[in-house]
C-alpha cells in the first residue's frame, strides 16, 4: 500500500497536512470528535491522526509561542533541494531549509511571491496520506491570493503536470482573498476536510469551542465553511 500511495503523489500533488498547536492533547479532543480521528505518536512531539487505521494528518506542538497556530499543506516532490532552487528562481522564498524528519522523509517550508506559506515533502518511509478525498480526510487546498493570474503562473511553472497536465486531477484551487476574507487578510493556503453535512459540521465546531469565520457558501467544488479550531488554527469543511 505504501508503494501505491507513493506513486500516487507525483510532484505538485498535496500529499500531507499538519497543524502546529499550543496544546496537542486539546487538538486530539477537538479533531477526534469532529472528524472521527484516532491518534498515535509519530515523530518527536507530533501525533498522527488516523482514520480506519490510515494516516490522514499530523498534529504537532509549537516549539515557539511566536509561531503561528496554523494548518500547512505539503506538496510532494522527488527532489526537495531541486524544487527549493526552482522556488527561489521563480521569485518565492524557502522559509525553512530541507531537513530530515527521522526516516520518514525530507520536509521544507516555502512561500510564494505574495508570501503564502506551503510545505514540501520528499518521501522516504512516509509517502503521505493513507486516505484522502473522503469524509474526515483532506479533500482540497485553496490558495487565497490577490493575483490569481500570477499564482497560476508561479504554481503552474512549478507543478505544471499536476495542475494542468492532460491527466491532472488537482486538489488545489486559487481564489481572490476578498471573495471570502477581508481585503487586508494576507495571502494564505486554506486546508479543506470533507464532511457529509457542512451545516452540521459548523455546529459541531461551535459546540467544541471553535468559531465559524465564513459560510456556508457555494463554490465550484462544493459547499464550504471556513472555521478556526478551539486554539485558533483556520481550516475549512467541504461538503460535496
């Protein structure tokens, strides 16, 4: 199964997500009830969220209180060093240099020319999601940007086959910031998890101490609600 997962995540395909939280145990309680996840210790202070035994996300403890409480999407690559060089050449930045995560793979953080942060993942023993696109798992990443044409150029050059190739089936869209958020909101990625009922999921988020930021609203890819968890990490729930 690991080999099949690895082959599915060619360069430019979202292959993993993680959340950096002040309190991982509180995150386990929140997301466990919202999505039905169970948890198992992973690398360092992180835990892996699992659905039916398969890895679907990670929760990590923030090591510095100045770091944002945030969900990050990681794009697969067979060569993280080479991709980092291409990001620099295209006008982006490498926020954290590629580094090994035990024997799981190599990770880095990068930012596009507008400052939206995303992750890079070169797999070794951990190819990425064991399940995706189904209820309780990652289903979509939306980049909120002030210039969708420039974003299409930047990411299209980096990940052309995954986004625009003849057999592309992307889980990655681009939208203008002010479609949902105030104009002063900085460009950013928003991780979406699939749910059976968007309105019911928003009610559960409120009951668990989170907050609804926007929605539900209709998009070309489904009904979306944008929320924050009970520690301030933003994400979206998507009903298809």
